[in-house]
């Protein structure tokens, strides 16, 4: 019996040792894999963490600020009929409405100024400018050329200047109504379409000048360049009456958020047509 017991004990020992070895090897393998995983994780995370620690607190990235809308007052009439109080009030209304305002004084208003105007990226343009749809031939008679309208510059007319623009009826010699007025260059619809460099995407345009919407051509040329709406006069208008009506327009559109149509209606209700010429404000807009 004693010999048989010893034999069974030795048999169990010989059977259990391989099992134990396999278990030990398995545990060692699992431990090794765990160690490799831990080392890889440390290598991945540690440099980033160390970098953040060395760099200090993260600096927040500023979000882009919205671009402030821009407005221009083109003061051509200031050459012969300055209106400093009107300019001051118009600037104040536009600034109250959130616009960054640029006042272009009379000496800037040349043919080349108009040529590059779209590149300035204005969202709102007030042309405080004489305009005309009347065309008189050089001999003093009636002309068969289309009426325009044309916007005055303050640049004195010279026959040898802008010859190609004159030959294609993009610019003309025009004269104000008062005695001894010099001949000035004026730019018309063809100039806006062909020579103005760039576009007026969504721009609101007010033309505070005589006959600026007596014919549709000038307004349509600005709309063809991307303007959203053009407001002007359907006949002659006194400067003081224009100024009063334009201030109402600005207040309604810029401060009171009225539509251009509502603003024109309000201006005509409050200020009325020109008492001398019976002209009224009108508008054309993008289809």
C-alpha cells in the first residue's frame, strides 16, 4: 500500500508540473503584453502632456469679428454749393446705423475716382452729386444722343482728355445751371458698365441729384453691376429740398430698418415733392 501511494503521488506531481509551467508562461505573456501596452501609451501621451506643461496655459483662438459695413458720402456738390451741416448729419445717421463712414470731398471726385469706386467695397453709397439728363449739342442746339443721366465730377473738361471715353459716350462735358459755371466731366451709364472696375454687390445707392431717375439708364447700370437698389429724383430738385428728403431716407432705412420702398414713401409724405419743380423720389431695385 505504501509503495502504491508513493507511485500515485509521483504521478500527480509529473502531471501538474507542465500545467503549472503553462500557467506561469501565460501569466508572464499577459504581463509582458500589458507592459508593452503601458509603455506605448506613455510614449503617446507623455510628450503631449509634457509639451502642454512646458508651453503653459493654452491661448484661446479668437473668433473672427464680423466685418463692419462701410458707407461713402461722395460730396461733388460741395464744389459749388457746400452743405457741411447736411454732411455732418448724414454721417451721424449712418454711424448710428453701424456703418464706418468715409466722406469723399469735392477735390477727389474725378473720372478716375469713379473708375475705381467699386473696389472700395462700400455697402451704402450716397452720391451728393449734381446729375443731368439734359443733352445739348456742342453748337448749342439739341443733341440726338441718349439722355443719360450723367453724374458730374469736379474735374474740368478738356477735349484732349479721356478721348476714347468721350468717343464711346461714356463721359461728356456738362455744365451746371448757374452763370459762368465751368464745363465739367460727367460719367454716364456706359461708363458704369464698361469702365468702372469691379461690382457693387448688394450695395444701396442714393443719387441726390437732379434727374438722376428721370431716365432709367443710370440706375439700371448700377443694378447691372450688382447694386440692390438705386434711389433718385425723377426731375430737377433744389439742393436744400434734396438734403431734407435724403436725411429722412437715411433715418428710415439705416436707423428705423425700413425697406427702401417704405423709406421713399415716408420721405415723400414728410417732405413732399420739390415745391418748384414738382419732382419726386423714385427707386429701382434688383429683380
